[in-house]
C-alpha cells in the first residue's frame, strides 16, 4: 500500500494526475483505512476536475478519522471541497 501511495505522490509531482489517481485507488484498495491514500486520491480527483468525487472521497476519510483537521478550498460546483491535513 505504501508503494502505491508513494507512486501516487511521484505522479502528482510531475503532474501526471491520471497516474496519481490510479495509484491512489490501488493504495486504498489495499488498505481502506490508510487516510493518506484518500488525500492522494482527492488531490488527483481535484486536478482531474472531478470535484464532486474529491469531496465524496474526503468525506469518506473523515468518517474513518473524525478528528482529522480539514481546510476548505473552493469547488466550482458546490463551493466547497475539503482537504485533509
């Protein structure tokens, strides 16, 4: 799972958002409780303009880790997307 998370981060660093998205999905499928995988997935979804999916991803992560700090950023559709920090 960590390998997929790291690959996702590497893809994001070179702005290969589709690769980042795919590896983040793989990361979450290997360990559905690994919160950083959700962050990577939501980041890729945001860059791929899948804003509603990103919001859903982060809300799912929040249900697993209710004490997680969230910050709001603009979503062109619903006006809010949450990013985990």
